[in-house]
C-alpha cells in the first residue's frame, strides 16, 4: 500500500519533510491559466470535518512548468500532477504539456471539483482526450455526488484511465452561529474529513467491483484503521487529506504514523506479520 496526499492538502515546498515521507506527492490542481480562486473566507472547520471553497487557486500551467515543477523534482519523491480544466481540450493540452516532463510520474484528472462552475460534464470525453495526449499513467478523480459512481468509473475505464482517485469532496454548508449566514463566501463548500469516510468506502467498494482498476482511496483517513478499511473495500493506495492540515500545525509526521498503524492493523486482522507478506487481494470484494 502506498500513502499519498490528497491534492491541495499539502504544500510540498513549505513542508518538504512531510512530502518526502509520502510514497508520492500530488500537486494542487493546475489549470491552463492562473486562478485566484474564490474570495475569502473559503475554509471553515465543521463538526467531524472541514469545508473548503478554494476554487482551484493556482499559478497556471506556464508558471507551474517553469518554476514549481523543477523545485518539486528536487524533493526526490514521485510527483503526481493534478490537472483541472473547463473544456475537454484544456485537459488534453495540459496532459500534452506534462507528457515529456521526467519529474512527473502520473497525472490525476480532477473532473469533479465542487467549488467551480462549468466543469465539463462528460468524464469519458475528458479521459479519452487526455489519454490521446499523454503516455503518463492517468488517474481520474471522481465525485461521489452522482447517481451511479460505478457507471462513471466504467466510462472512465473504457476511455483509457489507468486508475481512479476516490473520492473528491461533497458539497456541504455551514452557517455562522450568530448571523445564521453561510460561513464561506461562496455559500457551500466541499466537505472533507471524518464525515466523508462512509461515502468514500461506498464509492471505492462499488468502483472496484465495477472496474477492478487500481484505486487511490481518500476521505476521512485519520488512522491506520481507516486506511485498512479503504484497502479492504478495494483501494490499492490511500491519500491523506484534512488530517494533514491539523498535523502540519502540530508538526507531526502523519504519513509515517499512518503507515505504522496500518501495518499493526493488518497484523491484528490477519494474525500474521509483517504486512508486506500479506496478500491484500484476499480481502477485496469480488
């Protein structure tokens, strides 16, 4: 099992030690042009999680390639670049521009950001155009806010995705205690944290049964036990999200501790040790 960060939850250039403790670092979503994102306030803590309404704030692909990516390459950790666009051709162009960059191990297609308008509707079209534009492995990040996420996963598979990232945040709303007005400037925002875990588990389970693709499971991981459950549901790897915000403030090495906790959980679950001798497929659905 590999441990990654969820896109947007870690700045590798200011927290390089944390990034190096991961098996791969996933960048914030990069778009064709620079974006300031949504107006503040755009983060709010809520019971059992966090709401964010960042809105894909990023420097744009030109600056990312010229300045950010070379510095990330110096970390000597595999780099996954998350890309986002507002038309199918934009995803294809982003993938094409990343294709020859040796720093990039894989590309994550963010087709499911809940905090921007006009995200293209057809996941299959985005994946197909991106597949034609790059030889890099593609992971498609899906939203749980759909009637049949397994059907969307099958469409992504048919179009050529190599894996899935499950799940993105789901819209939630928090009201100010005094004014009873939305706490975020945009109103609703993406809910992450512990409250998202049952939703993530259901999505991972359904999509693995439907496709058999490698899945990076994310949503509510705070311990090795949480990671174990996502792997049991069908994930091959896991990504840490909201917990990294809290641990960064406390300067705690969450990735390494989660990995150790995961191994302990496997050993207790299977009554054998060490974890790398286990056949994970034994516990997967299907």
